[in-house]
């Protein structure tokens, strides 16, 4: 069985320094991932099955629209993602679509638990 890479940053890794390119020497700081703790397994699944990005890095400040393709019309993208989430999880995320991704995932998890 192939082991999937986690979409989480190692807790001790808060930043790194770019070593090449035009921004060489600049510091990149990662946003927190505390809100993902409760939904990290679902995050991997959601990224792969709904957003089509199984290897993406997400943080507490990530939004679904961060995964929108350049030039793609926002309303079309929104409808596609809402439909995919409904198909995969049986939950309508229309009301939380514009919330940070950890909130969306928590909403899905709560709705799925409530419906069982």
C-alpha cells in the first residue's frame, strides 16, 4: 500500500529560507495549522476527492478558492466543488464555501456525524 504524504507541516517547522531564485535569502513563514488537528484525515480525503489536489499544503488560513485554476470563472468553480462535496460526503457546503478550509471540513464532519 502506497503511503500518502501528509498535507501538514512538521510542528517544529515554522519557516524556511529560500536558497535559490530571485527571492534567495528571503524567509517564508508558514501559517498555523492548529484548526486542522481535528480534521486532518478528512483534509487529505477532501483535497484528493473534491479539490483534485492530493499533495497540497493547507493551513488554518487556506480557502477552497485557493485551489481555483487561473482564469476559471468563480461561480462555475463554486458550483462544481459544492456538487462534488455533496456527492462524496452527502453534505451541502453552500453556506460555508467562503469560510476557511478547516471550518468547511469541520462543518462536513459535524453534518455527517449528525446524519448517522
